C-alpha cells in the first residue's frame, strides 16, 4: 500500500524544472544568437573651408547651374553632368539664383530656343551641314522688313540656297532675325506652327516657366525665368551641332556672306557666350557657359543674366561671378576616408566605428554647406575589421554621392564563459529572433 509523500513530489518537480531549465539554458547560451550591437550615429567634423557662394547680379534676374565636372579621385577619373540634350521633364536644382523669380522678356535668347527646336525636328548628323534650303520671296521680304526697322539681320535673296547649318549659324552667331523666321517656316511650315512646337518642346524639357510667341524674342511676351534659361544654356552647350558652332564660329556663310559673331563676351574670363542681345523691354540678356580649371580638374556651369541695364553692368557682374567661381570651386573631400558616421558597442564591451572606406572627392563649387548625410546600417552581432556595415549618402552641388561604410575594428565572439554567465541577455536575443 503506497502512501503520498509530499517531499518526493517536490523533488520530482524540482528535478523536472532543473532538467527543463538546463535544456533551455544550455542551447540558448551556448548555441543561440548573440545580441546585436548598439548603434550611435555621429556626424564627422565639418570642413574648415567656409562655403563661397556665387556672386550674382542685383539686376533683373540671374541663375547658374552645374553643367559638368571632371576630376580624378582615388576611384579614378569621373565626369558628371546635370544637363544633357533633350534632358526630359526634369532638371537639376540651380547652384544659385538671384533677382526676381518671375519670367522676364528674354530678347534673342528666344533664338536659342528656335535653333534647338529646329534641330529637334530636323537633326543634323555630327560633321554634316543638313539639307539644302532654297529661300523664297517671303524670306527676302522678311530680311527687308527687319533691315528697315534696324533689327539685326543678315542679307538673303529669293532663290538662294543655304544649308540648314548655314541658316542656324546666321541665326545664332549673327543673331539674324530674318533667319529665325526663315528656318522656322522651313522646318514647321509657318511661324505659328513653330510657336506651338516650341512651347511643347519647352514643357517636355522641364522649362515650364518659359514661353515663346515668336522666333526672335523681339516680342516682350517671349519670356523666361533665370532658372529655366540657365538650364536652356546647358541644353544648347551640350547639343553637338550648337557646341561645334560656338567653338568654331563661321565668318562667312552662303555666297560668302559675312557674319559677325555676336555671342562672344569675356572669353578671357573663361566664358563662352551662347546669346548676347538687347531690347528696350528685356535690357541686356546673356546666355553662357563658363569653366574653372586647375589644370587637372575642371568645373563647367551654365548661366543666364536677363534684365541687365547696360553692357557695362553685365561686364561688372560677370567678372564678379567668375571671381567668386575661382574662389569657390576646388577639390572637395566630400566623403573623406576614415570619417566616422556611427559607433557600435557590443553587450560584452567591444567597440568599433563605421567609417568611410574609400574617399569620394569632387571638383565642385562649395556654394553652401551640404545637407546632412543619410546613413543606412546593417544589423550584426560580430564582424571582422573592414567588413561592410552600411552606406552613407549625400547630395553635393546637385549630385548624389555615396560610399560604403567599413568597420574600423573587429567585434568578435565573447566566448563560452560570457555566454554562460549572461543567460538573460542570451535568451532575450534568442526570443528576438
């Protein structure tokens, strides 16, 4: 006859708890995952060089935008560009803008739109001249009309034959108003049809605050913002036909007709003019690109000045801009090797930092202090020295840059002793997974 013995029951229960406890404790501490490291984000020390913003005009409106930068860094020679021909519906933010944000009359900058829209509809292969165009009585009458009122014109006669390239050279280099109308009529059938196509082209290229109502810009309603027109300069400068035309301007056109280059202005400052003009409503307007170089790296930007009161004012403002460019452009250690963006601490006391492994430098204009970097980090418990533990991203002068973050010191396994002595931490890590 058995009898109930409480002591034995307690012993059985205690033994069961011990066995179950050891069954969980052992695997959890010896085989379970380690707790992830604790992360603290940090900000590297700022560069000692203060930003040097562009000096823009106090007159009318002005803007500049990155066109291209070429530099050599530890990862090799890199070239970047913010604008490209037919760039689509988006454009990069300008480096700087000054004056009114409203659209202003743009004078002969409208002829740059005419040239690009015609080239879009009637492209010329690189090195070619395009088709031959036979001029009409309407083209001759257009020349007479502009010449009579003293507007810029280049002589033509009915039945003359000009190549498309010659028509565009007279339009851009000579700022010929009659050639603007002639090439638009040839390409689109009429000036009215051209105007519709041109405004569609402007919208397609993201220049939504600019509109044209004629081919020449003599009409005050052909107007644009400085931001749009700075990007227009980039589109013109990167078009192979226009850029070739500007780099090797013609002095004679069809039938040895002479043409005066109206675009050149302050080339000794590193400036390449695209359009330079004046009307009573628009004032002096200038579309251009400019370059700063140290002999190894170069930085090119596009720009627009509209509404300058005089050519003397344009000279002073453009000279001041280029002085600020030479002061502000340089090789920037955007993401310096060894810069720390996070620190890690393990539960067992090991510490390490996430640092930039390979430097990213850019020959750029330090116009403003860069925005804070975005850091993405991986979860880990242990990792060797040099392991990739994340990435840092930031935007400089409109360009998005990134670099891998490496572990400057390894974080190793704490060993069996630490695991056995920290059951709560280990079991928590197991439950977290």
